[in-house]
C-alpha cells in the first residue's frame, strides 16, 4: 500500500492488528504477543500513532486466551503512549478478572471505571454479563453482592437476571434465598412464573453414611487361642473318617 502511494491510518492498523490476533488465537496463541509487537513496531516506523482502540484490540484478544495478567500489565502502561482507557477497556478487564476468579480486583476495576467517569456504561446488560460469569464459576455469594451493587447503582434487574440467580441458588440448595428473590421480583411487577429448578448433585445434601465398627484388637491370649483352634481344625482335616459298614441281618 505504501508503494502505491497510499497511507495506512490508525483505524486500518487496528483492523490489521485484530486480524493478526484472531489468526494467532486460532493457530498458535503463544505467538499472539510477538505478532502484535511486530505490528506496533511497524506503526512506529511509519509514524502512525496508537489510540485507545489499538490497546483495546490487544487487551480483548489477550483476555480471550486467558492471559489476564498480561492484559493488566498493558492496561497499566497505556498512559505511557498518551492514551486513556475507555468504557470498553474497563468492561473487558472486569469480565476477564471475574472469569479468572480475581474477584477483589474485578470489584476494584468497577470502582475505577466509575471514578473515570464511565459509570453510565455499567447498565443492566453489563451487570448481567458479570453475574453470568460469576454464576458460571460457582461464586454465587459474590454474584449476590454484585447484584446488590447493581441495584444500588440504580439498575433495575430484569426477569432474565432474576431467573439466572434463582436457578443458581436452587442448584446450590439455597431455596430460602431463591424464594426471597422470587418474592422480590413479584413485588417489582415482573412476570414471574413458578418454575422447576434442578439441584446440582455436587451441592445436594448427602445422607450420613453408616460408621463402620472398628475391629477390636485382640489380646495375646485371645490371639494364641485363635491360632490353636485353627491348627486343630487343620490337623483334623487330615484324619480320615471311618467308613460306615452295613450290618448283616441274620
């Protein structure tokens, strides 16, 4: 393109970077960072500046191959190139941190997002995605705390959110909390209908198993008596029994 007199813009390089990252994810995820670095070097050589979308592309693809730590390192250095994270950056990292069970860092990222002025992006859809991830990794207690935070931020949960949480609570055998959510949804005017939920066998209460009686330890006299009995039986097994003869009748 350069030989033909065309200039490649930042937008075009972002599209190229995304294609390179997708190919690496499919073919060889270990090469993703090296290939992305080569695109960055080419951008610098041609004097094309990076923008926040350039970093968003790489952060998103790193999170998709579960390299959350590398994505966080890139996030911490984003300001070195004169860029600032936007709502997409924060949302991608929050979901990736929750997926990696780094719950405290995920909560901190939500607070950082609010303080950066992107609190409006934390809508009903965003919170539902957070809750879906937390329920997927069986962190129902933290999901309930995020659900509380969702309501505190003024987001009214929909039927989809209630159904997700009630199903997961029932799966964990916590029917009291599931019933409380059912009543809450009903009081909010949502079209709640009674539904059958399955209890996950991993969280079902198991019946207490019968305790096996411990074998009584023999004393020395008891042990010797048992051995004498077994030897006597062994000796008797070699003794031939007398044959029965029929008596002649005269």
